[in-house]
């Protein structure tokens, strides 16, 4: 990677391009299939490098009202107090704690995910997908990430028991993220 990449020693600042970012979740349904959904409003920043050369700070905010499973009734239920309680807790956030490995090859990103005022550590497996200049002169970098979490660990425990045994909704949630970052001017010290 060149010196202006997110893994470089000099400080670099990036903003998530929400138009070119996709956050998907998947959970088992009726123990026989998988339901997938997306969050369409994802904002955030990445600060890479700097004095610690290799330090990376990632902050992401997801607007829960942007949840979409392609079924309006299910979406309304997921936004209700049974699940996200989006009226009381309109956002979920992720703040990185550490990066394990150099960011120019697959690495792990650990951070605090907060949903409904419950914070738990989540570890994502991240793959750098490339970088380059766009036609308008902006430097961009792409990453994909995957991870898993227990929805019960965040207090999202709503469920129903099936007559034949098992539950309607699985506890494990798989996360898949494709993110495109746009380099920003370095903030000036005051």
C-alpha cells in the first residue's frame, strides 16, 4: 500500500461513503432458513496511522430506522420494543478498540458495539479490497468484513418456541459489511 493508505504511518482520515457501503445481517428463521436484512443509513470515520504508526480508530453509527428486510411488517416488528426499540434507541454504534495485524492484508478489528444501551465487544474479520483514485480526484479504499454476535447478549431476546421444538428466531446473527472510504483533509490542531 502507498503512504496514503489506511495502513500508512502518517495520519490519514477517511469518511464512510454511505452510497457505496452495504451492511447486512442474517439470522436463522424457524430453524430451517435464513432471513437477511440491511441497514441503509451507515455513517462513520476511520483515522489510520499517526503518532502510534499503525493505530486505527473506527467509529460507525447506524440509523436503526433504515433497517430493511423487504417485509414492512417484519421491519416494524424489528424496530419495536421487542427488538431494537428504535424510538428510544435510534442508533447503534461501533467504536474500535484494537486492530490485530497490518491493514494491508486480512486482519481482525475488535471494538465495542452498542445496541439499546448495551455494549459488548465484537471482533470482525476484515479484508482490504483495494484502493485508488476515483474520476473526481478523491482517494478511496475498500474493505469487507464479517463477524458474528449473540443477539441475546444485547438484550434482544424476543422469541417464540416452535411446537416441534426449537425457536422461531436464532440467537446467532451473522454480519457482512462492504465499506468504501473516502480520504478527507487532515483536521488541523487548534
